[in-house]
C-alpha cells in the first residue's frame, strides 16, 4: 500500500513538471512573435513619417507660387517691385539727410547777422546741409539789394528745392498702378488659356478649369501685394516731403522777418 502511494506521488510530481515545461515553451515561443509584430509596427510608422511631405518654408512656397504663375507676367511684376523699392529707398535716404533742425538754424543765422553780418550768416548756411539752409543762403545772398529781392529769391529757390524733394516720386506711383494692372492682364490671359485647353480637350474637366484659374489668379495676387508694399513706402515719402516743405515755408517767413529787423 505504501509503495502504491509512493508511485502515485511520484507520478503526480512528474506530470506537474512536464506541464510547467510545456507552459514555458509556449511563453518563449510567443515572445519572438510579439517582438516581430512590434518591429513591423515601428517600421510602418517610420515609413509613414518618411512618406509624409516635409513642410515648406515661406521662401520655398513663394518661389513655387512664382513659378506656377508663369515667368512672363510674374517677372514683369517683380521688376516693378525691385525698381519701385530702389527708388523708394533712395528717396527715404535723401529725405532723411535733407531734414534739418530749422529752429537751431534760424537762431544761428540771426545771431550771425547781429555779430558778423550777412557773410557770417551765409557761412553758417554753407556749412549746414538741407534745403532750408540752401534757401536761407539764396535769401541772404540778395539781402543787400532789397527785401523784395531776397523774398523773390527765397520763393523761387523754394520751388527748386521742392522739385528736388519730389524727384522720381512719380515713378513709384507709376509702379503702384502698373503692378496690379499687369496682374489683371496675366489673369485674363490665363483664363483665355484655360478655355483654350477646355476647347482642345472637348470636355469640361474640373482639373483643366481649376488649374488655369489658379495660375491666372496668382498673377493678380502678386500684383496686388507689390502695389500694397510700394503704396506704404509712397505714403511715407509723401508725408516726409510735406513735413520738409512746411518747415521750408515757416523758415522762409522767419528769414524775411529777420532780414527786415536787421535792415532797421
């Protein structure tokens, strides 16, 4: 009886060990399969990331749109922008250099007239840049003749200086008007080309219409953008010219009053 129990106990232990070994084999067999599945998922994600198009920067996007719009009209509109900006920058630099502290110049001229006479005042005007100093010099140069002669010289030379301030500004206004007009012309030509493609295809395909309209509208957008940019510079230049002209007029009146007081 004891032997029978011993054999039963040994059999139970043996079969339990066999079960544990089988479970371990199944677990070890499942682990490589899970690792393979995870590797496949990672590779798929990497492939999706590689296939996703990279975001283009502003410069690249602008270049692509420019090429899509066609080099013909887009190139002409770009030339309007380049020439307009060149003139605007030149005018801004000139006007900033032409700006003078009018009050200080007037005080210096008045002091020089009292201490050293007309020649001393003219020397101050010679050494001072700007249109106001040039007008003062012309008025002082004829102050010995009469007040009327000095006043006429101031008015005449003031017109000359105003013309120099407004030099080439009309070109900016031309480019402002020309850029959107060229853009609209490119749009009209693009629409005509789109209808020509539809006629040649003999079918109203949305791809033909959409592509032609897209290219046509790009020229209009580019022309309007150029006009807006140049309009901002133009308004600044006009405001700067008006400010300098007002200073010139006020300073001219003050100079005549100073000469009248000096003659007495």
